[in-house]
């Protein structure tokens, strides 16, 4: 029969005297001078050991040899910019300003401080980034497409002031329409009816022979299931590029023939299909 969890914790919990003896036997002093990537901090040994499962607790447990710098400070090879926020959380549970939450979240994960990471996951910046990643994950190969887009732009001939890359975006490859008896206008088909029509009228033969705008693009993204229009996906792509430091804008040059592919084909007087692909131009301005 297993013992209750609370009783087990009481049995294995060290008494204050045992904790004091363990601390006195430690190879580390009670006050620790740290050099974190060139930034110096002073804190207590108990602060660094607060969470037993963290990297800091392991480093200063006595089981590992921690390197010292020339002045005798214990050296941690990490970015010291955000380490002060980590110490503030370890000391009194203080969370950082919102503008550094994203960076500190990465540091909390690196140092294995799960209580801090858990608190940061509840802040607006981390919630927003999580939702953004989930949103982008609904578009097939979005992240690989972005890398290819940047590569194509940077491979453009020198010494151009700007580079333009054409990309084809499409939520659906084809859009089907039907005109019920005695109706004057076409109505959009469901996906199921479109698939039936493709087989019935050999639609793919006509699709394969049309001069699609996709042929002018350097890369493509699509199709996707989420109800998001191509223009909105393109705006997100521009936003992501700007976050990464690129100066970009949409190209509206007529010679590039950007816009929706205008191909369509009628099957009798009751049905037709049109190409669902859109061509966009991304202009990278280098200076």
C-alpha cells in the first residue's frame, strides 16, 4: 500500500538543522559573486538553489565544478541582460516588465526554472506569441516558405537598391460555381460538389493547360483550410519580415501582373470553375 503524498513529503523533508548542516558542508560560500556573460551580480546561495530541478540549483549543488573568472566570480556563460530579472523572481517572485517577457521566457526555459516559465506563459506577450504560432501553423510550410522568400531576395543581382520576389498564395486551387435552374447568377459550390464536378467534366485537363499566374512566381503557399483570405496572409508575411528587420512593401507594378488569376472555364450553362490563385510581389528595399 502506498503512503499519501503529503506524508511522503513530510518524511523526506529536511529539518532546519539538516539544511543548515548541508549548507555548511557546501563548497560554496553563502554569498555568491556571479559573472553572467560579463555582467556581475551578487546573490545568496539559497536563492540560486531555490528550485531544486533548475540548472542553477544543479550548478551550485556541489556536484559540479563551476568555473571562475580571473577575479574569482563564478562564471555563467549566458546573456546577463535578463539575469537580474531571474534573480528578482527567485528572491521574491517578481515578474519582469511586459516588454522583456518574451526574452525572459527563453532564459527561464534555458535555466530550467519552470515556475517562472509557467508564470510567463500567462502574460499577454507569451499568450499572443503562442496564438500567433498556432495560427501560422495552419498554413502548410509557412516557415520554410518565409526562409525561401528571404533567400530569393538576397540572391538577386547586385547592385540593385531593391529586390522583388513574386509569390503565389491560394486558399483553394480552384473555385467552383453552379447556376441553379432559372437563376441569373452563379453561386459558389461546396468543396464536395466541386470534387464531383472535377471528375464529371474532366476539369483537371482544362486546369493543366491554362496560363496560370503561378507560373510567374518564385514560390507558392497553399492551399489551406482555415477561413483566411490570401490578402490577409500576405499582410502577416510582410509583418513577420519587418519584425525580422527587413524593409519590405507590396509591389503594385503593372508589369508584374500581380493580382488574382483571371482564368475560368464554363461547363455548359450550369457550372464553371475559376483559378483561386493570387500573385503578390514583395519588394525588399536594401538602402
